[in-house]
C-alpha cells in the first residue's frame, strides 16, 4: 500500500493517538488535510490545557522519517470486554481500553482466550453472602 493510499483514512475529524511522555498515549483530532501538498494537521491538548499543533507530510512519511499516528477506535468500542473485537488493535488502543475498563471497575478483560486481570484484588460482587454460605461453607453444589 502506498503512503497516498494510507493517508486516505486520515480525514478531517479523525481521532488519532500520539505518544506522550507523561500519559504514554493521548488522543488528538485531525483538523485538516490539504490535498495539494498532502499534509495532515491536527491538534491536541496536553495535561496543562495547552494546545499542541502537529503536522505530518507525505514526503516525511515516504522517507520513513515519520510514521502516521495510530487511529483511534470508534466510541462504540470504548471499554469493550474482548480486545480482539477492536477495529484497530495496537498499543494505544489496548492500553486505553484496559484503562477505561479499570476505571469502570471491570477488572477483567479478554484478548481472545487470554484473560487480562487488572487489580485482581479489587472486590467484585460475583457472589452473594448466601452463595458463599451454601457453596463454600456447607459444601452444597
């Protein structure tokens, strides 16, 4: 696939991930794409609230000096329980999904058949006091 073809999905208002020293990855949005010189511009807000503007050009991408930023998944997939269902499966998408699920107190996430447990010591309400009493103390199955 050519760099020109790769750039076709990077349209105005597309959300992308950018590396950040403090957060690891932060999301930004493409502001414009000029077809005459094929440059992609977007801006993000850092933790101080300051706007940071960045630019990617086709020339730099072709010469492999700069890689295109990874695309964000659609909002409908935010906090999905199985990572293999993500549209874009890459480092920032996986870390963001796990962080989202952790903040929702969903401490278990799957990646196919692999179980990912974030803070497995978190109290979960899987069993009521009656179930604990019946199954584990009285031995009823």
